[in-house]
């Protein structure tokens, strides 16, 4: 479970750098977007495997939040980034909020807090 937490944490850091670019009115670099997407997708697959093998309740909730965040991420990539349009800041904030909630729930599961 800790590898999954680490992968999502690194994805979050890359996501933060991209969000900062969006808030400055710039399009995030393609390399950052690909790195963020690959890391998040890898974490998502590992989390799905963990949940299928009986991970606790918070991990299941984390999976739900990450899946919804992933749908938002796909929308950001294909509706905006791929078309070289500015990403809407409110959408980026929503995507990040869902992912951070997922990360905190996953961390709680890994630490057996809930």
C-alpha cells in the first residue's frame, strides 16, 4: 500500500506544478502532463488491485475519489490540453481537491487510522 501512496504523492507534486502554470495563465508542459497521467494511472491500477484483494474501507473510498478525479483529468487532457486551450482554473481546483481527498483517505488506510 505504501508504494501506491508514494506514487500518488509524486503524481500530486507534478500536478501541483501544472496547477501553478494554469494559475499563471500558461499551458502546463506536455511532459508534466504525461508524467502526471502515467503516475496517477499506475497508482490507480495498484489501488484497484489492493481493493480487489480486500483493502480496508478508506482505501475503497480513496478509489472512488481517485476514479472521479481521473474522469476530470481525462476531460482536462482531451477537451483542453490536447487542443492547446487554457485549462479552466476552477476545473483544475476541483480535480485537485478530489485527488487530495483520495490521497488523504489512502494515507489513512495505509496508517490504519480509520
